[in-house]
C-alpha cells in the first residue's frame, strides 16, 4: 500500500536497534577498543565471540554507557547516546542487560527482585508490577519460585530470574554478557533454552557468549573480536563453519 503522505510503496527502513561507529575505548595506556563498527538490527540476534580480553564486555557496556567511550558514536534506536543532551535513563529502560553474575538482591524474594525496578523506574503500582513479574516468571519456567529467596535457587534458576527481571521492564532489546559462563554445565541448557525462546519471539539480542552451538543455531550473525577490533563477521555458517581469517580459525580451533 502506498504511504498516505509520501506516496512511497517501499516499506520504511527501520533504524538499527544498536549502531556503533569507530568506537574507541582506552584505559590509561591500554587501547581496549580500537575503532569498532558494529550494529544490531531490530529483531536480530547477534552473537559476539572472541578470546578473553578482546573487548567484548567493554563493547557491550558502552552500549548503555556503563562505560564512557573515548571516541566514536553509539546510536540506540537512532538516538546518539554519546550526546550529552541525551536522557540516558530513558534510553537505559529500553535495554535489558543480563550479566554472568546474576546480581539478585539476596534479602528479597524472587517476586520482590522482579518488582523493585518496575516500581522505581517504571512507576508501576504494586499489583501491576507483581502481575508483570509473574507473567515473566512463567515465561522462564519459574512461576512456582515467586516466593523463594535467591539462595534457595540453583545458579541456572537465578539466571532465569535475572532474565525475567530484565524482561519485566519491557525492554526493546536484551544484551547478554556470558550469561551461562558461571553455571555448572548441566544448568546451561535451561538458560540457553529461555534465550532461544526469546529470540524466536523476535527479541533484539546482543549475546556475548562462548556457546558456539547457541551462536550457530540462534544467531542471525556472528561477530568475532580479537585485540579490540572486529576481525570477521557474517552468518554463523560462514564465520563458524568457514572462517576466513587466521585469528578466527585459531580461536575456533581452541573452542570447538
Ligand atoms: P572480554 O570481555 O572480551 O574478555 P573486556 O572488555 O572485559 O574483554 O576487557 C578488555 C580489556 O580491557 C582487558 O585488557 C581488560 O583488562 C581491560 N579492562 C576492562 N575493564 C577495565 C577497567 N575498568 N579498567 C582498566 N582496564 C579494563
Ligand atoms: Mg567479558
């Protein structure tokens, strides 16, 4: 159908969820990010892989300004978050983040962990926040754990609670930084299963991970970083199955 105003018959081009241009980050004399170009389209799942110390977490943390970029541009849904005029709090509510450590409040129940930020940042009432929390607990398969304390849960369950907590803020996108790296191997599958389900529902996701099976199966694109640069990126079959760069080949030979 033609656009009523412009008459255009082509679909509007959505802005990328995340767009990073020439991002540099320096700690003292340590150049951690050396001109990163990176993007995640809306609805896309991008897996970021690479050796320890290559700058993956720093890149992820720059995306919601947990780290201050040294130079470069970071756009979130078309808004320049490096602009000092930008309302960072408003941007941050659109971005859910899940870390390796679950960071749940130990003295609060699961339900309270899920309602706290909703009530503070989203100004939701007690009943509405609890309703949304229970819906998201159900989604991650933990409806029956609402009244448990974090210490009563396994690591995998705690991480699923952390995902449900992030989802309860209605984010437009989710960033994961090695969400399964702290888990016992037998608990990894449930967390990856929740993430896979999220992806299938169309969630925009940036996933830093060492889980190559997940990257291959769920990722729309895989980005390989090494030494603060993006060495290679593309569809999983290419980057994981037929890497072009020696550094990618060397990394994959160690982890696959
Ligand atoms: P990755 O997540 O790929 O393992 P990081 O982004 O955590 O890599 O770290 C990249 C480099 O930046 C490492 O050399 C690390 O020591 C350094 N680094 C990370 N955070 C800080 C910090 N807050 N202060 C100083 N150096 C840091
Ligand atoms: Mg890291």
